[in-house]
């Protein structure tokens, strides 16, 4: 009997603040997904306490350093930086 490969993680499409679009597996790290897209998410503590890495994903603010890419209710996850990177 042939071996059945495991199902790959579902992939979601992410639209970044610069207008670019990439895809990432559900459950992947937000900072890695952003880096792969060439998008810099500001960071500070990398532990979930400072809020420097907050992003807005389809209207929900989350901290990118401790959150993972969720399965989207819609086809595209629209990401905006919740914190002004230039302050
Ligand atoms: S870098 Fe501090 S909360 Fe994410």
C-alpha cells in the first residue's frame, strides 16, 4: 500500500501594509512571514509585553511576536501596522 503524505498546512494569503501580497502557512510565525515578504514589523521585547510589534489583522490587533498566522475567515488577511514605526 503506498504511503500517504501528511496533509500540508493550509495556506492563507496576506496583504501587507506596503500593498504586497504573499502567502504563509496557517500557524506560522508572524515575524517570519513578514520577513519573508520583506516587511519589517517593529519589535521590542519579543516576549509579548511591550506592544511594539502590534499589527492589525482584519481589524483585530495582535502582537506579532507571540501570535501565529490564523486561518482566515476571508480569503485574504489584511495586515496594517498598529504602531507608527517612526515614533
Ligand atoms: S515585541 Fe514586545 S510585545 Fe512583541
